C-alpha cells in the first residue's frame, strides 16, 4: 500500500490496485478487529505526508461495513475526506466525515440495488471530492456487499464497474488521475476472480 | 515478481504478494487462490506493472498506531 501510494505520488504510476493479506479499515489508532491488523491506507497517507508533502486525501469506502478504524484515526483531521457507505447515517460539522446508511436503501431497492448504491455513492462523494480538491483519491473496494457474500447488499459486477468509473472520472477531475484502489472485504474466491480483473482493466484503460 | 517497464507512462501498478493467496483475508482464507494467474492477460498489457510489496518499518506504523496495538497484533493467533 505504501509503495503503491508513493509510486503514484512520484508520477511513476497514474493509478494502482493494491491487494492485501489482511484488512485495514477496522484498525484504529489503538484497536483492531474485523480481520484487520494495521490501517494500511492511513500508514500510506502518513508516509506521503511526512516524506512527500501530501496535503489532502479523499477516501471512498465501499466495503459493506463501516470503516471505523479509518474514521477513528482521522476523526479530527480536516485534511482527510472520508465518505463511507455503511449502516450508519452521519455527517461531521465540517463535512469531511460522512456515513451513508446504504444497507436499508439496498434492501428496500431489491433488484435495483446496484442503481441505488451507485446513485448514493456518487451523490455523497462526487460533489464533496470536487470541493475538497484532494491530492490523491483512494477507493477502499470491498466486494462483501456482492450477492451471496457475507455483507450481501444485492450488488453485482455492474455496481463495481460503475464505482470504478466514478472514481476514475473523479480522480481525473480533481487530482490529475491519481487513484489508489485498495482491496477490502469479500470472502468468495469466485467473486474475487470475476470482479477484480475487470476493475484493474478499467484502471489500465485509463493509463493508456 | 517485479516486472517494471520503464519509459511507458502513465502506467497502472498492481501490488500483489504470493502470501496473499496462501493465507489471505481471514474470513475464508484463500479468496485470492486464483491469483496471480487471474491477472495473466492484464500483465501482458504494456502499461501494467506488477510489484511485490515489502514490509514497512515499525517506525512508520507508529505514525498511525500505538505501541500497544503492534504488540497485540503480534500476539493475535489469527
């Protein structure tokens, strides 16, 4: 994660996909759980800040569960925009920490869950990211909300295809295309094999 | 594992370590069993580069986490 963020920052890459061995977004400053050990995204951010002068980062967390560790670390940090689609509904007073209660919306949407999810992600993240003007955009991509996985929100590959399109377009608009996609939750090997390569293919298309 | 292709920019990086396919995300364990083979077509693209990540220092981890957390993670049986 750190190497991916650094290579993007240094201009050696325009974007990257980072696989993981354990999760990161449930690891806070002094707690961990949910199969997360260290907050990989935060460690990468701190490296870029300290060594390379990174100022502002925007994180879209579409893992099915709340990124409580990331939120804990950056709760009082206005230089990090953290928009999380999860089970809670929240917006900080400065607008840089936002939770979207997507679970209920997807359950109510039934067969339209992909569409509802994408609309919610775009509405919550896109205008804030444009205003925030980050130096780097991070998409915390979990596929646990896919149909049949442990955080089932009724989502399909179409939703993730829409999310990679959204984050690529936003990165292009606000930070010269610098996009780091980080693998989050999701347990099924068949889904990993069918969902991850098309996302990387979209990143590669954008890098041509 | 690393297959850098200099002078082809912009590029897409894939950061993957073989250990991720052996004992990956712990809810199931081997969700990435099909990788890196599942990336074969992508790695044939000239703008795609594969990297093998290396460990970071405790000093860097301590920029984010407390010493107690590092100790507790090390003791965790998972």
